[in-house]
């Protein structure tokens, strides 16, 4: 994949109407501060296009990144950050659930989990919700793989797969925004999905 153009087409607040883009959408979900913004920057090969922060809960909008005018990366607000407040969390939860359950443009859901730790309760709930609402397991990107030893990677992947109760067919990709490990594999998966002959026009 070659990134030719990137545009942040839409930024939606909790009261916004959900759009119908008519293009494949790859939806990104993960707990606060798991590294989604860093992933976006690595994916599009730009340093600070998506704002990163050490403060959890920074992203409180749904951001639609138009890639090559061909597909969207859709960044959901991070979950599991208590300081956003229960009422706000509930409002976002309803909006995100509605989007995942009703959008006809979603091609895949990509869930981000920190490879250094076992999945949180919210991680497991999101994984199960995606299976229930879409009928397929999300692609799981295991972030911050550069923070652990290479000898630990295989065990961590197996432990996370077990915690999520994921099948052996569930795609799990160790990823590093620093070293770009896993990026080419992610590009290939998206290319294959977009170019699939079974994909309706």
C-alpha cells in the first residue's frame, strides 16, 4: 500500500448524526492511551497528523480519516477512562454501539490491546460486543511490542488470545509505532480486503 492522500473528513461529537460514507470503513477501538493515534501516524507516515497524548481520554470524538479517497480509518474514543464521567461514557457508549450495529460501510473492526498486559475487562467486553454485533471477530493489533523482549512476544500473544477467548483464526498482529513492526502486514490485510473480488461494487 502506498499512502497518496490523507484527509480528516469528519469529526463527530456525541450528538452528531452518523454519516454514510459509501466507502469501506476500518473501525479502530481500544482503551484510552493504548496507542491508536500513534498507529494512525505510523500508518499514514506522518509524525503528528493524529494528536497523541500521555493523558488518557484525549480523543472524545469519532474521527473519519479518508485514506487515498479509497477507504476510511475510523477512530473511536478510547474506552475505560473513568475521569470522563459516567454520564458521558454512557452517551458515547450508546453512540458507538449504534454505529457498530447499524453502519453498512464497516468492513472490519480493529481492536487495539497493549501487548504488555492481559486484556482489561473493557477489552474483553469490546471483543465480545464486536462478535455479537458484526458476526466476526475483530482484527487485534497488539501495540507497544517494542517495549517487551522478543522472547516474550509469542507467549503474550497466546495469553491474550486465551483471555479474549479468540479463535485460532483471529488475526493478531504485534505492532510498534516506533519500529513499524507489523505495519506491512496490516497494509496487506487492508489491501486484500479492498481488492477482494467478492467485495460488492
